[in-house]
C-alpha cells in the first residue's frame, strides 16, 4: 500500500559505511469520487482494466482502495512475452503492472481482437501509443498536447472525469460541456 524510500548517507561513492537517515512513505491519493465513478461504469456493464507501469502489488492495492473489490486478478506484465500471452491475459486479469508503453498498446489491440470496444485514459507520454489505438481516447490533464501532436482524436479532461447526471443522455451531456 505504501512505497518506501530509504534515505541514507555514505562516506564515499563506493557506498562504504552507509548510515540510514530515515524513511519516506508515499501513498497514492484516491480521489473521493473514484468509487462512485467505478460503480457507475460497473452498473453500465463496462469492464474496467487498470494498466500501469507501476509495481503490480501497488496497482492492485490502489485499485482496491478506489473501490474495485470483486474478482480482481493481477499480473506482472514482465511475464507477458508473446502476443498469445497478452491475448490470454486480457480476458483473465483486471490489473496489469510493470506494463511498458508498447505493451499498453498491445493490450488495447488484444481487447479489440476479442471484440471489445476499448476506451483508454492516459496522463503521460507512456500512454500515447495505447491512446492512439483505442476506440475512445481520453487524455487527462496536460496530456492533450502530446495527444493532439500525434493526431489522436481525444477528449481533454482537466483534473477529473465527470459522469453524466442520471436524467441526462450521454450525447446531451457532452454537447452541453
């Protein structure tokens, strides 16, 4: 759940006579609206996959804290060596960790090859390849510049994803944004 950084000092560059000065604990912040957003998608019949370059255990814990509690299976993408491995993994796993930018793209393609319509959100340059392949690309925060440079038809959302009110169709809601 936490990432731990050990802060040390040493007498020289050979790291001789190392002394621990302390530890820094990092924990990813979960937005308050995340559980409701995930629940909304679940109610709409949308299957969510979390694909990250981070440690798979870290990604799994974040997913659980964000509200994904049922039937979550995780895989370390460094074990996915072939296209066939990826094709099989996308149908079995919910959380993918240690995913390279190329693998993110391959995961999107594999989902499409299984007949899924794929929406992808991304917030970094490492997401651009997958965003370009997805049927719907949502570039979060400052990603709109990289996405537009590559000609990705995307929707730029500053900060957070907003859901449609219950009495509004998606088309009406998007038109009114």
